[in-house]
C-alpha cells in the first residue's frame, strides 16, 4: 500500500509504503507533523527506511528527528549525501534550520531497494540537485520522481545551489524512455499515464532550459 501524506510548510509529498518492509519516501520539513502522521498509521518503531529523493528542506529536514524517534535507516544517494554534508546541512537560502543526520546506506544508480512486493530501482537523476534520485519499479510500472518531474510536463527548478539544466534535461530523457504507468511526484497529486507526462516534461525542458 502506498499512501500520500501532504506535508507542511510547502506542500511536499511524503509517501508511506507498507510492504514486507515499511518505508517513508521524503519525510518533509516539519518533524512534529510527520512523526504524528506516521504514528497515526503505523507503529513508528516499525518504520524500516527513510528514503530521500533529494535534500531540499521541504522534503528532508525532518529526517534527523524521524530517524531518532523511529530508528529507521536513512537511504540517500551518495552524491546527495556528499552535497548536503559539504553545505553543512544549510538551508540558509530558504531561511530555515536543517538538523544534520547520519546516512545508513549510500545509494548508487541501478541499486535495488527490496521492500517485498515492491522492488525499487534507484535511478540517479541529477539536475534539481546533484544527487537527486527517482525510484522505479519496472514490474509494477510505478515511479517516485521527487522534484525531478511533475505531472503535465512539469520539471524541477535548476536555479538552486547544485542545480544543472544540462543534467536535468538528460535525466528527463532517461525517464521519458521508461515503461511506467503511475507517477508519485514530490509535489502535486499522483497521476496515471506517467509515461506521457514524462515525455512531455522532457520535451518542454529541451525547449526552455
């Protein structure tokens, strides 16, 4: 089961995945909110993984507190962890605090996160940040896109530190070639027909970036 949790302060999506293993994709930026939300749905100590698509504060600054309360392992792409540590977990350009966290597993492109029925392939999709990832299940034809791609041809901004228009276009090209039906984006509602949304995102990014 995949459940969307809309998190404050900027409406980022967290996704609670209940399988043989339980994972939360992107805990958001409000620790008290996400701890209460997850606790209302499961025994928070049963949370196995916190998986980060990227480390902008609205998606990830609740990580340290949630890890402390739940004992869950934090999974993050190796380049994103290097990026966020180099910047001292600073969210100064957003004017917010970002408590530091320790990663338990540094992910690489092509690695599988086995949750049970769902087996999520890590796709390194830089552009929005250097270590942004998408999580793709080829058999279930679903993808968690973080802030790399959004419904209706939307795509992530590249004007934050570490952003790259060139990398984002290449990442969207890769996503546009996948066989995928359902998109779970970092903002906005999940959508069916994900393949067409991703093709449109690649087309528009080539035009405007």
